């Protein structure tokens, strides 16, 4: 399959020496461990007593963003708040937590609550008729239903003034995500509701439903933090790391260490990287026109995409959807990857896993990796076909073009027969080569 524009260069500085070889791994393996959010914002820059930490100010921000249709305007509104705060002088809140709450559909927790369950629990809390609340759900917004019945409740009155902080809200939502029994969920929701105004509770319900009704996505929010924040987040899916690096760049600029740096895009070990996918190619002519200087053509293996993360003796495997791969498909690679990458202390590999016939060395059909189907093939082994390396021994290779990354693989990987193999790839510059490679185009 021809990969058209499938390996864009990413903005990160790879630390290679003059000869193009990666530096030796540091002696301390913890230096390669994934960086975690250290609370830099909360402990150094956040004033929890400032009104920038109030849920009321967060609600105002969401409402203002929702009023505008232009995505650029939405970003500008968020950027102004994160730079100048509610008072217009400086942002005194928790940047990480504010951005996290602005992205409830991206940085997502599971609360095990649908609309009718929410109505049921709050009808108990407010001591109102459950059927009335369920009927009101037909209006389409469970958060508005809860707000209305809350403000009408005589037995459970709403707070007269909004003093709830986003830290209190986040702590409550964190606890709620751990609860699965209705009685326990009701207790937690009742406790946070005691501190809420009607609009506070409406906002909390929207956070539970992963939709703040702002009509803005992750890019519009993260662009307000740093021009490269969205790309950095896509690469690492680690919001804490992204925000912490933004703040450190700001701090360095404030301390006179030089102009503020733009955020770099880099992978984070043990955190899945958003995979680069091939663009659909309808004809050979289209491919040649799209890539006049040539392209790389690879075999489309009928297996399962897997991203391998190795940090010392610890291995993690992620699917195309960034979810962990079932252990029975990949657990044995722990034995063979160190053989294939001698001296590789830490790495991120992009690969395809499939069952291979040990007699013919040919891949078996898709679906044969299943526990029961795999047992039917006695002369077969699970094999990893490696086609990319984006991180090695503490060095990100994401900025390097595919040609250099493939050369790096050839120089640093030794095939383990029927276990760890190179994926087949050819450099194509003319139509004839593409056709002879057996490319099927519809």
C-alpha cells in the first residue's frame, strides 16, 4: 500500500551526535521513565484562594466561549483568561486543572451514569418526583433538568452564592469515577450539591456528561496554551507533561534565561502516541502526482497494529486505538525484543503483529491471532513486523524523516526468525516499480 504523506516531520529536536548515531543510554534508567505531572502549577503558581480558582469564573469562561461561533475567537477568549485571569492582571489559577476541565471529552473519566440514572439519583436527593424529571429529559439537556429541579426544591435548597472551587469539583469527580453502586454515587453527588448553586450543579453535570456545550475541541483549547500544545498532546496524550513544560518555558523566560521557547513535540514512554495513518490512494497516477520525488511503498500486512514501549525490563503494548493489547498476543515479545535490539534500554516501535507459518515464513489470515483460532495453527508463531522506530534510548526520532528512521532500524535491529522481522518496504520513484511491487489500488 502506498503511504501518501503518512510520515510528516514533527517539531522536536532529536539529540543525535554528529555521525547521526544516537547517544548511549544514561546510566540511571529512571532518566528514561515517563515524566509525570509534578503539581508544578498547584505548588508554585496557583493561588487557591484567588477567584480564578472558583467554579463561577470557570462557568463564565465556558459561557463566553459558547456565545461565539468563530473557533479563532473561542481560542482568543480562552487565551486571554489563561494569561490575564478574571481580574485582567495575571492568571492566578491552576493552569493544568483549568485546561483539563475544559477538555472533559478528551481527558475523560468514566462515571457509569446515563441521563435516566442521573435523574433517578437527583430525584432522591431533591425529594421530587422521578417521573417528572425523566419526562423533562425529553427537552434534551439533563444538566438543565437537574438545575431546574434543584432550584425548585424546598427540601434541598441551592446555595445562595457560588463559592465552590474547581479543585473541590475535580476531587468530587475523581471520587465519583471510582463508584459503581447507586447509593455510593448518591452520597457523593449529594455532598457536592450542598455547596452548589443551580448553575454550579448544571456545570458539574455537563462535566459528568463530557460536554460543556462550548462547541470547541481540543485544538481550540490547547492552541490557547501554546501554539504547539495540541501537536504535543496528540503525540504524548499526556496533558500534565504538556502543561508542565509550557509553564517551565514561561518560568525560564521570566527568570531571564532567554526568550520564551515554543513547546516541542515529543513522545513519552509508556504513553501511547497517536499513530500516523496512511491516506487513501485511489490510483497510481494520484500517488505519483502527490509524491513527485518518490514515496515508500509497504506491504499491507493483514494483522493488528501495535505500538511497543520498552523502558528497561518493562513493556507496554498499545493498539491503533491507543488501548492495551491483549496479553496473549504480545506477552512473549518480552523475550525476543532484547535479542533484536541489543543495547536498546528504552524504545517506542511501530509495528504489525500477526501469525506467521514457520514452514513457509508467510503470514496467516487476519483473525488468526484469536486465542481459539491460533490454537488451530500448530506450525505458526506470533511475529512482530517492525516498520518504524520513533524513540530510542532517551532520544526522540519523531522529527527525523522516515528514510532516516528506517536506516536507523536497519543499523540497530537484528531480525529474530519468525519472531521479530523488518516490514517489507521499497523506495518508489516510477510507476513501473510501484506496479511490479504488487500494489493493489481500487
